[in-house]
């Protein structure tokens, strides 16, 4: 009997309740899952990023087989070379289904490429809605139409009203939408003390097999696998969420922006990869946090700060990706064109803050939000690095990296490459910010208070240079006018000295 539907499940669509399975009939339909080496080579992926995807896919395929459903699973060993679309085309030709079913992919290029592969194979395509998200792409477009400037805060309130999450009737639970003033402290001189250890999931036999394949086929890719303990099944993802709710949610909000050398995870949840693979859903994550507040296990400020990340930032970022693509991938508002220094791939730099953030990234495939935004991202902005090179690095090195969430965060947030379509100002800061939020500067050869001279902090010099270069634009915006006023207070000779020092730094970024 000919195959009715071939249901393609992509590596970041591992949701057992996915709309891809609506109406699935094991007697007439079949599932296809494909491991493609090309996906780890398109950007030079961290080994842990490849392992988390492939291990989670293999576990998911086993769970589908456990339902008695037929699965064609293409491993790296079946074809060690080849891109995803090429391999899907190969299976379309071999299986000759009447229709290819797939949930809308998270990457724009892939949606178009799958459509044309199916057209070439002469089969129909059914792209189904991704019900993982709180709002559909069309819902976001409708919301966005009402605004000249897109602001996350308004979107977040809209989602809360639509979903009833953290609401009491029509009012925000607890009486306020936003508790930012109570969040975002630093650890002070004494540091974080003892942070509760996170639940880890040491590699099982399936993961170890994937690790061996990755070492075999991608030996030169960056990153370590030694500490790999990410959740790769739904059960593990739920356990990771519960561990966060029980042990770290209470202090999440207060310390969400703080950094401390050698402490990669602090009070963060470590669930972004599980969410992006769709092992967890945003609603259940937000509801678990809200329940902890209602049961008196965590304070409202912290819970609101966390819910904001899940149903605010994450959903907003996905919406702007689809709204702004493909333009966002090429956007370069400031015309930056310098190369990413080689030490982004080794962590071998004298700048203690960058060394720590990049070092833990290569070790775990993880850095938290402020490290990504205000350490490595800040360097990319101030050192005038080509946004495409920066975006490739971020897509390569994090276990949670998928384009729909990575690109808007990098191009839109960290680099202001799309000229502020959804942020009100560039996230520019001097070394003083990092000094306030961490202990990095005390172990650094540079001094965050100095703009010029041998020991001047490169971020501080480049921050003043950034203001100097973009004085007219930044002076004209109410959000950055004060920074420019401070610049204008500098004596002319100091401004000139900053220009000279910045030029020297920019010409030798590899040596910093
Ligand atoms: C330059 C840059 C690049 C980033 N690239 C990615 C990426 O490729 N993939 C990714 O999932 N996140 C990305 N983020 C967002 C954020 O840094 C990570 O989601 C977070 O660090 C993951 O760790 P966690 O699970 O411990 O998060 P927590 O700090 O505990 O936050 C909880 C959850 O909120 C969500 N979240 C928080 N901030 C954001 C945000 N800005 N955008 C989307 N979701 C958010 C995540 O799902 C996260 O798991 C990026 C941020 C920046 C500034
Ligand atoms: S002095 Fe500058 S480069 Fe060094 S850790 Fe502080 S902010 Fe980073």
C-alpha cells in the first residue's frame, strides 16, 4: 500500500503532543527523523549542541516507536555527509508519500527549502501550526500591527491578559505588572556563597553513542563534552524544571543579572535547550512558577521576573524573528565590518570577563543572559564586529541555539544591528557595568575606571569611542542623550586621547 503521509519531525520539534501527529494513522502513515551532519557544519557547532539535539531526537524516536508508530530514522552513520533538506529529499524519493506533513520550522530558510523539496518530489505539503508557543505567528503579526515601535513590555502584558497567566481576573496578580526594581542585584563583595547545585543528567547509553559519533565525524568542532549533563528526554526536562522551581526560583529574579567568576549557572533555570527542543512547553513552565508563588514557596518579584522571560521575552523574540526576516539576517545599522577575534573560539584573552564567559561557553555550551548580552555581546558591539560573524558564533556555541531565538537576540538586542526596531537603545556600557555586576575586574590586567593608558579597560575605551562616533544619533534619543552629555563634558584632549587609544585597540583586537 502506498504511503499516505510522511510526518517529518525536525530536531527541535520533539513534542509528543505536536500538531504533526493530529490524525496520524500508523497503518497508512510514517514518521521521518533525520540526523544531518551538514547542520553541525553550516555553522561550526559546539559538540555539546550537536549531542543534545541528536540524543534528544534518538530518545524521542524510541518513545514514538513505543507507541507502536513506524519511524524511519536516519542516523549520521547512515550517511555521514549531507544536508538536512538533501536527506529529506532522498527519503521522499524512496518512500513516495502522497503528502509531507511538518510543523512549521523555526527557521525561515528551512520552510522554503522543504516546500521546494516536496514540490520536486511531486508530493503535497501540509505545514501545521506550531502549538508549542503561546501565540501563533499570525497572532503576533496582528498584535504588532497596532504599534509603530515594538516594545516587549506591552506585548508581555498582552500575553498575560490573553492567557490569564499571573492574573487575578483582569488585573495583574499582586497588583503590578513589573517588579524590576526588586530584581537585578549584584552579589556584592562577598559573592554568591553556596549556590544550590543543579540537577544534572549524566549521559546514558544513547547519549554516549551519539557522543562517540560526534567525536568520530566532527573531531575538530569546538567545545567539550566532558561535563555534558543536559536533559535529553521529557522526563529529564521536567525534573530539571522541578529542581529549578524547588531550589533556585526564589533567588532567580534578585540575581538574574549578576555574574561571578567560575559560577556558570548561579540561579538560572538551565531549561532553554529543553524548551527549544520542545521537551517542555512555555505554559507548563510559567504555570509551575506561578504555582510556587501561590503556594508560598517563592516571592512574587522573582516569579514575575521569570514568567516575563518565558511568556514575554521568548514569545516576543519569536514574533520579531518572523516579522523582520529575512532583513534581520543582513542588518548592519552601524556598518560594522571587523572580524571576530580568534580568541572567541578559545577564550584565550587577557580580558577576565570575556575569558570567563567564553571559557564556560566552550566547556558547557552555556552562558547566561547577561554574559551573552553585556559581556561577549557588548564586546561585539563596541569592537565593531561584523554582525553576521557574531551571529554565527552565537548560533554555533550554545546548546539552546536555534536561529529564531538566537538571531533577534544577537542582531536586535546585543548589536543593535537592525537600528532599534524592538529595543529603545543600544546596550552600550563601559567596564564599570561589569565591575558593578561581577568580580571579574579584580582579577583582570585592565582597570575598568580607565579610558586611556596601558591598563585602560578595552571595553571602557571602546564605550567612549562608540559614543564619540555616534554622538549625533545617540544624542538625539532620550534614552541615550545622558550618555552623550557625559561625553560632551570630557575635555577635548581627553576625547582625542580616547580616539587614538580606540584606534590602536581596534587594529589589534586579536591581542586583547
Ligand atoms: C546575544 C544573546 C543570544 C542569545 N541566544 C539564545 C539562543 O540561541 N537560544 C536561547 O534559547 N536563548 C538565547 N538567548 C536568551 C538567554 O540568554 C537564554 O535563553 C538563557 O541564557 C538560557 O539559560 P536559562 O535556561 O538558564 O535561562 P534563565 O535565565 O533561567 O531564563 C529562563 C528562560 O527564559 C527564556 N529567555 C530568557 N531570556 C530570553 C531571551 N532574551 N530570548 C528568548 N528567551 C529568553 C529562556 O527560555 C530561558 O530558558 C540569548 C540572549 C542573548 C543576549
Ligand atoms: S577590567 Fe574590563 S576587560 Fe577586565 S574584567 Fe573588567 S570589564 Fe572586563
